[in-house]
């Protein structure tokens, strides 16, 4: 899958684009609107980016966990090489390694929550100017549909491409939505 980014300042037009894409078979989990004006996006019934996904929490937590894992390995290696585990035992050092891993992941998350998502940083100027970023994750067979619909809306400015949400995640979201429709 591939992600296509567009920039627009017209939410009415974005709502029309989203409805056209859905009529053509592109599902709601594939379509998102990133905006600084969440209230207006919600009033237009557009599929907005979740607040936590606007921040770099996930990526920064992964990096922090990696740093924590290195620190944990260092604690265990140093404990082994020093020979202290023969007198004290492994338990305190294993506990310290777990704490180092957890602390690294926690600190990474704290750092990430303060920064915009790394994929959205290039759009910060447009967002601060009051524009909205519309992005669609499509399979190769859906690219022609997206090009046709986007071409019919001149206010939609192409803003690049990027890595998309994995296909299996979108399929799971579609199945979850279908399941929820069947529930009373």
C-alpha cells in the first residue's frame, strides 16, 4: 500500500472527496484528515487522525525501549563480569535490568508525546496556516480511483507520498467496523 498526501483549506471539498472515495470502494480506515482545527473536522464528519497518532509516541517509545534494552543488557553483562552474582544472586540485577528497560520505554514515550509525528512534521507550516492535510492509503489497484477523484477537485493540492498503514491493520479495522454494525 502507498499513502498519498493532499493539502486543502476547504473542509466541504474534503468531505465531498471522502464520500466519493468511499462510494468507489476505498474504506474509511484508509482515509484521514489531519488538522489543527479538530472541531471543524468533526462537524464535517470527516475521519480525523486520532490525537495520540498526531504525536510521535509510538516511534519514540520503540526507540526508548531499544535504549532501555541496551542498558538492561549492559547491567546484566556488568553483573556477570564482575562476579557479584555469585555472592548476591541474579535477582536484584534482573530486576534492575527490567527497570532500565521500562524506564527507557517510558522516557521515550514522554519525549514522543511532546513532538509531532515524524510523518507529519513536513506539514507543520500548512497546518499552522489553517490548512488541512488529507491522506489516503491505497492499494495499487485503487490508485486510478484516487487519481480520478482527486483530479476532479482542483482545491486539493498533491503534497507527496509516503509509507501507508499496513494492509492487515486496515483489513482488521474494516472487519471490526462490520462486526460492530451487526451488534445491537
